[in-house]
C-alpha cells in the first residue's frame, strides 16, 4: 500500500489512486475516500470506484483463494451500499487499453451474482 502510494505520488497523484487495495492474502486496505475522485481508470475516474487487487494475473492466472474472497466481499458490499448491479462491475481491460486485471471479469460478475442476487 505504501509502495502504491509512492508510485502514484511519483505520477503526480495526490495519493494512492485506488479506493480499495486488496493485498495478497486478502487484507483489505483503504485508499482514497470514495467521495474523492479516483485515479484508476482513464475516462471513468469520476463515476467509478477503483478496487485494486495486488498481484499479476495478466497471464490469466486466477486470484488466490483468500484474496478472491476479499475481492468478492468488498465489491458486493459496495454494490449493496451504492445500489449497483453486477452489470455495473467492470474489469479494467473492459474500459481501457490494458490487460488488467488479467483474470476474466465475467468470473467476478458471476461470483457477485451468486453473492448479491441483485
Ligand atoms: Zn487496472
């Protein structure tokens, strides 16, 4: 988290650009406040919440168990809190020219649909 904050400050951001950072092992760290505009997805920063999953999944490797559980938990809580549906959840690569997050966002939406039934 401290490293990301450092990187993002080097890029000229005021602080870490994500609203949530899910560390390997599943520890959830809070980034900038949701009320503040993120710096996580060009063109969509002002109307989205940025959740970063630490690690490299760009070869399509799945997110490890406890980190995945934390991701589903954080996003489903946000969906409830902000009245969002699974159709409001995107992977970075669906909105920008990037491989991020590597894993297929459809898999996340399916897990959220099971979790939330929104
Ligand atoms: Zn990304």
